[in-house]
C-alpha cells in the first residue's frame, strides 16, 4: 500500500513474489478495527493479527498463505513495538518484534508520520521464521523467500 492509501487508518499488507507473479495479502479485520495507537513511553503498541483474517485476493493463494503460516496451530501473528523515537521532523525509528508461529525476530523500522498515521515497511524473509516458502506443480512455481511487511497505525493526537 502506498502512504496515501494507508493514511488515517490501520492497515497491514504482506507482499511477496513468486517466479511468475506477485501477491499481496491484507488483514481486513485490522484495517476495519477503528483502533488508534499511542506511542508514549510506557504505552507502545502490541498488535495481534489473526492469520485467518488475511486475504490475498486469490482463493488458492490465500489458502496457501494460511497453510504456510500454520494458521490452525498458530492462529496469530504479532507486531510489538519495543522502542520508538523521533529522528527528524516526521520520521521515527522503532525496534519492533515480529512473531510468526514460534519464532520472534527484532527489526529496526523507519516510520513516516502522515495524516495522523505512522506508516512503515520492512523486508523480511520466510526463512527468518524457519518457514519454507511454498512450491506448486513440482517446484515449477515457487514463492521467493523475501516478503515486504507494510503497515500503518492510526495514531492518537
């Protein structure tokens, strides 16, 4: 999602690539939640997302995405802010813990403030979380290891 599409609301996208096309999975329940988040010292957000609420706009891709993340055994993915500070006028740096299945990884992410939202993105890898990217048709179609996590959080004034 571009900054303009995400501004003034919550949104999470996981963008990925196969050897033949791209895919974009969004979490519609989070987008429609209406929550807003505070970034004061002791109140940093911890966003819990249901894996079942992701939609990749393609029934087979959505099913494969949920199966890859073992949604029945691990129904949630979380994004927890550990540290957050302003770097320049509308830019912020955050240390964020992303938990998928049983693996938690820390990433430093730059955020931009735009219309009462903070928008950031980070390149992750399936392999960061000990996940094997799916393959189809005997490996003729495969998902690449890289993923872009793009998200926006509506902020309190």
